[in-house]
């Protein structure tokens, strides 16, 4: 485990793909897991072809979800037309990479049950989602360990 914080590792990976990742919703493992789940729930509701702007419309603005809605609104200003499944795939890969870099492989394996639920919500396996992300954005080569890990532990 390096000296990077979780968010630094997560952001570094998202930066490779030119994707925004507000600290307010991805700053810790707990925040990232919770908010990726919400985004995946939007895909479950709207379908795999939904854009980030469409997902934004499914997020409630009452209570604790206000911060998430605000941050997703900021994301939409940059990548609103991007397929939400791709963005969630990038977030999942970045989450796995960041957890491995900052907490080790065992901590990443502990995400298995949660990742399986996200996979069901999105309608594709985690390794398929991550492989597609890496294929579409070759600069995201740092996610290759996440793809291999997903094949080994999440398939």
C-alpha cells in the first residue's frame, strides 16, 4: 500500500479517462460504494442505455441525497451525454484500483457481494463492464488489474 489516500488513487484513475469525480461523493470508500450504488440503481430503473443526465433525474433531492444530486449535476455539466453504464464502470474500476493501492487486495475482495449486486443492477458482469471501459479508453491501463481481479473474484 502506497502513501496515496483513497481519493487520490480514485481520482488519479478517473483522470486518466478525463472523467470528473467530485470528492464530495467519492472521497472515501464508503461514500464511493454508496454513491456508485445509487448511480447503478438509476441504470436499473432506466436501462443500460441511459445517459448520466438521465440518471441525474432519478436522484432525489431531499435529505442526504442533495449532495449527491448536486455532485451528479456537476458531473453532467462535463459528461451528461455519456452512457451511465460506462461512467459507473469507470467508477467501479477506479474503486477497485484505489482500494488495492491503498488497502490491499484483501480489502478489494471484500467488495465482492456489493459488486455482484451492482452487476445485477446494470445487467452485465463486472469484468465485462470493466473490460469494455478499458477497451474504449486504452489510457485507462491502470484499470487492467481491476479487470483481472474482477474475472478472478467477481465472475
